[in-house]
C-alpha cells in the first residue's frame, strides 16, 4: 500500500500514517464502504448523497485515481473539456511565471501528461491549450506556488497554493 501511495504522489509521512481504512474502501460483506465526513457508506450511497456533486461513474474514477473520498465527491472536469491528450487547440508556450499564475487564478488548469508517445505540460485557459516548459514548471514547484491536486498513471493536475495565489497579484 505504501508504494502505491507514493506512486500516486502522496507525501511520505501521509503514505505511512494515514490508516488504510480512511484512505481506501473497507470490505464489509459484499459492499465496499468508504469513509468521509465521519460517515461510512457504500459507493452507491455516496453517489446519492446530497454532498456528492458528480455521477457515480465519475466518483469511481476519482477514487481509482487516488483522490480522497471528500475530493472525489466534488471533482469533475469543467463542462465541455477534454483531457489534454486530446486537446488540439494550441497557442504557444508560456514562459512567464506571473502570466501562468494569473491564468490559473482565472480558471486555468495545469496538467502534466507523461505518456509513452507524448510528454508535455499544459495550461488550459478558456479551452485553449498553452504549453509550459519543464524549467518554468520546476520553478513554480520549487517556489511552492503550485501543488499536485491528484494524479493517475499518466496525468497529474496541479493547483495554486496560497503562495501562488498571492504571487499572481
């Protein structure tokens, strides 16, 4: 379990100390129970809970990507959006950190895609894909201006940290 958590980007301390039961489902009879908000329910019941803002299928996919149950209940891609692997409209590279941060405060999404055929960092803003160099991405990370929101085997999503929001001003 520890290595899987590390592969999904968990900090070492959290990967070691978070109880498996609160991070993953608990087997109880035939149904898996998931713990969130101090409650335990099967996935189907969570999908029908008023706090769930996604479909049951999206909830399943979110949990499979390694999200916490609370995050999985809320996260969905923006309407009409595609994963960056299929996003074709492209305007060029962003090389200025402040410009990237401002785009992210204005609804932009920062994605890192590492596939066998394609490796790129994209900032999607108003449904247009811009690329970001690895150097700029590393600068934003090193200065703690962005943090990983979640990841799958090939895609990582980053969000602004409080420092990133402040630096965008």
